């Protein structure tokens, strides 16, 4: 074998890796789209997010809806969801618009979405514990979670509002007046 030849097994492994990374969604251009009832629609990449004040979650046990712990405790690093929303500016022209506003955090990869109320984010201590995470245990998030994830570290059962592959934040305002009833 010549010095410059790559053994077949290594070539196959390299080809598999090059094929698998896009399938896993590993992308250098990963970004978070903030839209809806905001003053400025934004697309924030990892560099822009890292310029916001960083927060650490402390040790977090991921607990699913049944109450069972999933995996080992982990520590996340990221930015507060409210800090990201403040960059876009919430569009709240009416006196009671905040009370009717919700943030839908979603992943277009699997369609998973969770909801946070304005009161939860800005009028309670819970808002300080909702992070757009970009690191877990001191490293970039693994391919199972994506470049960005959302974690609500103050939830007793943190799993149901753990959004992997977070890529969208939509600010939604309920219509004025009474809600329709079935």
C-alpha cells in the first residue's frame, strides 16, 4: 500500500461520518428564529446567543411526566429565555396585552412545542430558570439535543418542557374579548 492511500476501513468510516452528520442535523448555521408579536424579528446564531449573559443551571435531574428520572444529572449553560425575548422586544401596545401573551418554543425537526406565559417568564422566579441552552456538562450539546435546546430547570418534572433542537420562539397574543367555548 502506498503511503498516501487511506485503508478501505478508514475510508468507509469517513464516508459514514460525512453522511451521518447532516442526517443528525449537525449544522454550522444553526440559529434561533424569534418571531410573532415582537418589535424585531430575529435570527440568532450561537455567536449572538453567547454574547448575552450566560446562566448555569446547576445540577439538573431530567424527570419525565411519569416522575421517573431519565439518565444522569446534568448541568446546562445558556441564556435566559426572557433575555432572548428582550432582544426582539415584545410587541405589547395594549394595557393588558402582556396577560394575553404566550411564548411557544418549538423544534421544526420533530414538531415538539411547549408554551410559557408572559407571567411565568416576567412575573415569577420561574422565568429566571428557563434557559436556551448551548452546553451540557461543559461541552456543546450532543447530537441528540441539537446545537440549542430549551430547559425549564425550575419545573418539578423538567422533561415535558425540554425542547431538543430548539429553533423557533413564537410570541403569540390571544385575541381580545371572551374566548370561544365549545
